[in-house]
């Protein structure tokens, strides 16, 4: 999986690129009417309800823009919030606060929405052994913060990208000439390149699961687009030979039923690709 150092680098890249995009050669609105020496204080106000996420990321943004800005945290990442709550205060240069404002809000609104949806999945799965995973169906350029939000909401991160885990899906299998061939070629590739990567293989039928198990050395079988009855059969077939994961259009209406089939994980792209931003605002304290 992705290392802490790689993850930290991704966060830095997100912030630098976002400031480049938003500020350009200067925040001329603030420069025009706010004196350089002016100081002020603002509060992060919640106008919605759910799970707050992005507080620590907001601190990184403030620090990037102006290391002298001071943040007083009242509510931490992962805590429930409701309308009227104040998450934090930020104090210092008024120009710096205004320069940071939109990026902080964009990040926190998006992350909070993802954390809130993930938390709903987690509550649905209570009493089962199943954990919810995210996917690579993320917004290009900001995957790190979206996957961070899943963790804050109580979910588990799947692979970060194409480089940190092998996942043989339907197209890989078909282009390779079959599931057995795909696995054999993958094992050879990993050995030749001295790579220690876990292998996940997608199965489209119980017959493919049998072929995957016969190959051995597989970390997890992705039980893709199975109905509930066949999912239960797949779980029984897999046993403790490797991990099991259900995927394919799983949502809040179907997650519990798949969990009750006994799978170790369910993965849902809806955690990141189908959310409504939490309503937050950054308001000056007069």
C-alpha cells in the first residue's frame, strides 16, 4: 500500500496546485481593500449535519499560505456535527485568511460529505464482520483527500493507485486469454521484477473462483456483480483460502444483504463519486 511519505507528498501537491489554480498572481480582491498589516479572526460554521472531515487538512492549507496563522480546534475530524456548530477559529493576517478561505471550504465540504456517507455504510454493517472499502473512482488530482475522508468516516482504503497492488479485472483476464493465464503471467512478472505486491482477482462466476483458488497465492477474490445466493456460495467455496470482497453497484440499500452473505469486504465507488457536499462557511468574527 502507499507509504506515509507518499501520502504526505500527495497532500502537498494537492495544496500547491489548488493555490496555483485559485490565487494565480494574487488575490487582488483582498489586496485591493485589506491592508497588508490587518489582522482578523474567522470561524468555520456548520450549516448542515453529518461527520466533519478535513480539519487537519485545513490546518495544512493555512500553514502553507501563512505559517503564522493560528487555529483553535473545537471539533475534530470524525466527530458528528449539526447546524450551528463551530468547528474551529483561525486568527492572523486577514489577507491570508481570505486567500485560504475557498480552498479550505472546498476541501472540507467534499471530505465531510464522503466521511458522512462512509459512516452511514459503517452503521449498516454493524454486527457483521464486513468492512467497507473505497475504490479508484475518485476525483482526478485529489484522490488522497477523498481516501483520507473514507478513513475518517470509518471505512478502509483499497489500493491507492495502479502501482501499489495488483488487481486483475475482467479486461485483464480477457486480454490475457483467461483467468489462469492472467494469474500465471502476473506471478512471473512480479518475480522477474522483484516486486512484493498483493494480488486481487475479479471473478465473474463460481467456475472462475474455482480456477483462481487452484492457482493459489491470491490475496483476495473480488466477487463481482453476483446475486446474494451466488455470493453465499462463493464465500463458502473460498473459505479461509483468501479474503473475499463483493463489488458491483453496491449501495446503501444492498450493502447489508451482501455483508450478511459473509464477505470480508464490500467496495463501493459511491463513497466518493456520488456525494453532496456538506454546507460549511468561513465567517469573519466581528
